[in-house]
C-alpha cells in the first residue's frame, strides 16, 4: 500500500472557512488540485488581474453579436420592408391622380348647368373630398 506524502500549509481562519464553503464534500487537497488544473487549462494566472481579460473577451463577444444582428438586418429585414421614399412617392402620386379626377368631376358638374338635387349632393361630396385631400396633403 502506497501512502501519499502530505504537507501542511498555513491559511487564515477566514480563508479556511471560505475554502470549506467552496470545496463542498471533496477534500481540500482535491479541491486545490482542481483549482490548479483550471488555472493551467484556461491560461489564468491568479496573481494577475483577470477582470481586464474578461472585459476584453466580453466586448469582443458583444461586437460579434452586433455584427451578426447588422448582417441579419441588412440581408433579411431590408428586403422585407420597402424603402420609405418609394412608399411615400407612390402615395403622393395616387393622391394627385385622385385630386385630378375630382377636379374634373367638379368641372363636369358645373358645366352641366342647373344641377338637380342628386347632382348637388354629388357636388358637395366631391367638394368635401377635395377639401379633405388638400388638408391631408398640406
């Protein structure tokens, strides 16, 4: 039977309590060995500040996410939505055509002579529509 040679290390009472809380049910030796392996595997030196390294990694990760979102926005969303200028130009053209048609209808009704009751009603509707069209546009 092979026995392991052990060595005693001194730690303050606070450190001992913290170690006991962290290690849980494993022995202190196993827990310390796991910590050392972690440091070696991940290239972390506990004597230096790791906050700067993690902040840099975090910022790089955020920048990558932003690039991905911009690529998605560029490729997908922009193709789905029409350009606002094209949409507003189309609406203005449609409104211009409607106004022109309404003006022509007003002139036709005026030239028809003495309009009967039905024509007067139509004329009032056309005038209201014209007023609304000009109010919305200007």
